[in-house]
């Protein structure tokens, strides 16, 4: 399952994400990972969450993200939920880029094969989202 939370800056995406992450600590039966850009969530999320700061790994493309997520799972089959905050900022992509849809479809396929949930935030106007992105709202 992939869920996308999308909106312009100041619409509460990060607050919603923090609430979802912290509730996942109590509801998930496995490990929870959060990939973020910058260290803004460090003090807001539960210490049991594995927080990954994307700039430490030079994430810059969707292909890199695919490999990174695959590697995370290969190293820990107990991951049940991955949160990705500000996806398009992490990979330097535009919301109208067709590769965003392709990545979300790949993420959904990976999710189904490995029984992992993904929650992703994207900072952009919801109106700009293609149908391929909107299906994950």
C-alpha cells in the first residue's frame, strides 16, 4: 500500500506525517523507517523509528531511491512501514515529471510483494498531480 500526502507548504503535511509515524510505533509489528530531507523530524518522532537523513547518501534520483529502499529491506526483513518526507525534494524531481508516477507504481509493486506500507509526502499543489499520482491519495 502506498499513500501520498500532497499539498503546498504550510498545509500541515509534516504534522500529519509526524502523527502517522508516532502512531505507527504502537500499531506496527515490525520496524518503521523514515527517510527525510534535513534533520527537521529528529526531535518530533519516537526514538524507536529508524530515521534516515537523505543527504548523507546523496539521494538524487528515483533509481537511487529504488536501490536504497531495496537495500534497506534486504538488510532488514522486519520493516513494515517506510515513510518518505518530501520525496520530490529528496530526488530533485518535479511533480509533473512522469518518472514520479513510475516510481510510485514501483513502490506500490514493491509494497505488495514484500508486505510493506509506504507513506510519502510531496510538497506541491494537489491540482498539479497527474491521475497516476492521484490514485495514491
